[in-house]
C-alpha cells in the first residue's frame, strides 16, 4: 500500500461506517489514485531509486532517503 492510500485510510477510517470501515477507506484511496497526476509509490524506495535520487539532487543517499521520507509522510 502506498503513502497516499495510507493517509486516506487514516483520514476516512473513523468516519466510514456506511461502507464498512477499511473497505470504505480502500474505495476512497483507490478513487484518489484515479485522479490525474496521482501514482502509487512504495513506502520504502529501492536502493536504485535512492541512488538515482541522490545523483539527480547532487546529495548523499542518506539525504535522498530523508527527502523521500519527508515527501511520503507529508503527501496530501
């Protein structure tokens, strides 16, 4: 499950009683992924992803990992 889905599930799980809690949250999350510009990404990037990000940004792999975490945890 990606960070966007996780975020949407947390936001909707407590108020989604008509569709059965997590089922309703899953439907909401999947609907959000159908919006233009949205994509599913892993919560933990591969070593190749981190290395590519580090090269592209001119930073260390550790900094690339911190940047990735910040983006995932603050996805709206």
